[in-house]
C-alpha cells in the first residue's frame, strides 16, 4: 500500500469516524439549544404557590421583627453588661444581641428574596445573541418590554402579601443604622453655644495662673487668659479650654473704631475668643501697629481695632468679643458669656 493511500473506511463521514474518533460537526460553534422547560409545582398548583407566598412573607416579617429587636436591644442592654452565652462564653450582651438581630434582619430579606425568585418568579430561560453595547432602538424597546413582562410575571401586583411585607422589611432595616448613629457620642445639645465664661469670672493669666489686673496688660501686648477655676481641674481644662480660650489686647481707646467694642472693653483692654472662626485653630500672631491678629493655619486675619472683623482669609465671621470690666478688688472679670458661639461657623447654617 502506498504511503499516500488512505483506506476509505478510515475517512471521516457525516455519521462518525472509524476507531471511535470524535465526530466532526458541520458547525462546532452552533448553539446546542436549551433543554425543554419543566414547570415547577408552584406553576401548576396554586396551593403550592400560596404556601411559597406565605413562606416569603414569613421571612420578611421575621426581618421586621429582628429590626425591632435590634432597636430594643440597643435601648435595653447597658454597654457594660457581660453575660455567659453558650457556646460563646462571656460576651457583651449588647454586642451579641445587636449582632444576632441585625444578622437575622438581613438574612430574612435575603432568604425571602431568593425563595421568591426560585418558586414564584418566572423561571423560563431564553437565549439571545450578544450585540454591540450601543443597542439599537428596537433592542432597547424590546428590553423595556421584557422588563415590563418580567415585572408582570413576578406577580408583585397580585402577591400583595409578599409586596407589603417586603416593603415593610426594607423600610425598617435602615432604622438600625439610625440607631447606630446615636452611639457616635452624646448629643451636643446647646453645649457648643456656651462656654465657662459667666458674670463675675476672673480673667486668669495662662502663663502665671494669676488673676489679671488692668495694669498687667501693656499697650501693644498680647495676653492669653482663661476663666477662673479652670486651672484647678486638669480634665475640665482639656475639654473646656478649646471654647473658653481668650486673648487680651490693650489698644488706645481713640484707635478703637467699633463703638460696641469700646463699650465692652475697659480702658482700651479688649478680650476676644482665641479660636479662629474658620476651622478652630488658635489665633496667636499679633501685629501691634495695625492691631491685626493672624491665624497661623490658613492666614485668616482679624482687625482687633474694628470688632475683630475678617479682613483676609477664609474665616466666615469676626471673632466673638467677651464683655469685661473690673471688680471691687481691681481684677479684670467677665460680665457674661460670649453672645454668640465661638469657633467655626456651624451656627450660621441654622
């Protein structure tokens, strides 16, 4: 037999190949097609569909109850309560209850959605060729039609029990996040609008820790002060000085342009908040000739001879002034608190 001759019976045929060789298809990329659709029991038995509907509604209801349990746990259990829970041992009752209830709430929504999709929504598969990303108008219209058909086949309008419980579970679940936000810290209430300054509080020099007299403040000098009594409590000092920090400057009365500033001062001694009204940095740079103070963080500049108004920089409003006077013993004292909040301009947004 010639090396060029091949037995006819070994050549591929339309029916198959010899010696168990792989069959050669006419089109190896042809779509083999989808198997025939087999209906589910819910598709042919309405009682089974009702059972599935009740199951989905039950899972959504469990989610709602778990969300209520999450909120109740947050209110009931104290932060420091440690209890024994088998098999976890000694754990925080609050953390355990929050984790369990939130987990059940999320599981209820997820399991209900999955069960709904697997038992009640349409499960008819369809094959379609892929097209370029930029679809033709006809294709977009077909997609919208398919979406409308899918919404109709989901029976969302007819299965009102599922729809209502699902909306209830989805609406209540975000309440968990609202409750958690409460744990970020105590509400400030009106604490940001008040400081430790009050009528009769002596001005204490932060360098010497001694009460200030008018003669202690020289023209052109910059002195930092705090309320009387704050030096006695280190904890209060750290938390309150950020609001109560005061800077004192003596200006010739004839150089003061703002009439209110002159009335709230004593012999040209003016007292202003040290906290910049931009982002709360301490103002500390004073220029004697111009009576300007500069915030070193972002260069906001205030004119202390004109009500501490902003003349440069990103600060939103003037530094608040503290009304001061002299008591019977000759010490500088506050005649009240600041009449507007100190620091950044949060209060102007309300």
